[in-house]
């Protein structure tokens, strides 16, 4: 199985679903460092459904670019469902997109703790003024594997959100 082809095919499916609904996507990435944006822009014609992406690796960038509250970062940490939710809402509020996804996690090999081991990745998906879905995953593997699984999960989550929100036409 070719991982790059799998990501391309998944991104292409996401694009088809968004285009059919007339929706634009915004991404807010931390541990994936733009890989999600790269995956979606590898699809020809993605400019019809990909609006923009934010790469907010530091806490300062999460605050400044996405409006993540300092209190959330202090109380829950950068790798938390609460931070992921604020990232996706901030991305939607700072873009022209109607659907957003945020990823924040610990890709390793360092940075893990007993409470948040390497491989902990938090996601949030949201529709503008609508449904917000949050999940935390605990991936196994090396840094590249964790980042790849994070991008794959983010794309799959977009499809699930679109399936759940039957009001989006």
C-alpha cells in the first residue's frame, strides 16, 4: 500500500464531497506542520474547495493567529481537545471557509508525558456556526507514522462530519 497514494485518494474524496456541497475548507495544524494542507493541495482543482491553512506550531502562534485563549493553554495544554476546538473555531472565524479541521499533538520522539504520551493527537472538526466534533487519538509508531495517521484521521473526520450533518447540502 502506497501511503502517498492513499492520502491523495482520501484528499480527492474530501474535495469531491466539499465541492458537491459548495463548501470551503480551512485547516489549523500544529504537529503535522502543514502536511494536511499539502495533501489537499496535491489534488488538482483544490482551489475550488480549500480556502486556507494555518500552521500554528507554537503557543504564541495559536494565540495570535487563531485566538486560542492563554487560559485554555495554561489549564489544558496545547495538546488538548479544548485547544483543538479553539483552533478550529478560530480558523473558521479568520477565513471564508464553512468547514474546518484542527490538529494538535505530540509526534515525538520527545515531548511526551505519562498523562500525554508521544502519539497523543487531538482533533476538532467544525462547521461554521454549527456542529463541532472533538476526538483524541493515541497513535503508535515513529514521528512520521504519527503525523501520517494524524493527516489521515483529519481527512476521514471531514467525511464523517459531512455525513453527520445532513443539513449541509
